[in-house]
C-alpha cells in the first residue's frame, strides 16, 4: 500500500460520497440523492461492498460492487454475481495505483463471501487496468429500456 493514502470500508453514512462517485459527471448531479437513497440500505444489508481511499480526511478514490442474486448458471453454480461500480480516483492522483488497490480490496472481500463471477462496464482508458486484474472482454450484451 502507498503511504500517501489508506483504504477503509464504505459505511452506510458514506452513501452520499458513493453516489458522488457513481454520478460524477455534472449532468448526473441530479441523480445523486436518488442513488444515495438507493445505495444506503444496500450498504447496511451487505449487498454493496465498497472501499474508499483516504488521504487525511479527504476521500480520494472509491470502488464498489453490487452483489446480485443472479441464479445458478453453468459457469456460476453458486448463483451470486458482483457488478463492479463506482470506480473513481480524483484527477490529481490518477495513475498512482489507487484504483488498483481499491479494486483488489473489493474483489478480495467479494471472493471471501463466495462470489466467483464479476462483471463491469469499462471505459477504453480503464480496460488495461481491468485486464491486469483478470477481467476479459465479453461479447456485447443487448438491452431494452421501457420509457417512463
């Protein structure tokens, strides 16, 4: 671990900060309160596993996983899957290894709980990091959205 930051688990009272990471773009700001309200009970119930990188009192990065009861499949007979979400590092500290340490902590905690399948959405710039942690490219999925 780098001596300039330390890692700590996310707590329910961190829901607003988790939401800020999940809705980091300016045009997503209006979604933050709803995301915080959604993630807080999941943190409390252990269905969201998350870690923060902190430097002094400041959160400088975060990563999490939403645990999904997916149902058994051929490749995953245990049926639980983790969706990696909210991977974030402040601009000034990108490239220092924070995201890697955060992801390793999230993956380790999920694996200790028996999770064996992980998925995520990746930006082009993050793909190398994810590949180095064992993620593989996966054929595109399809999606259907119903207008509200």
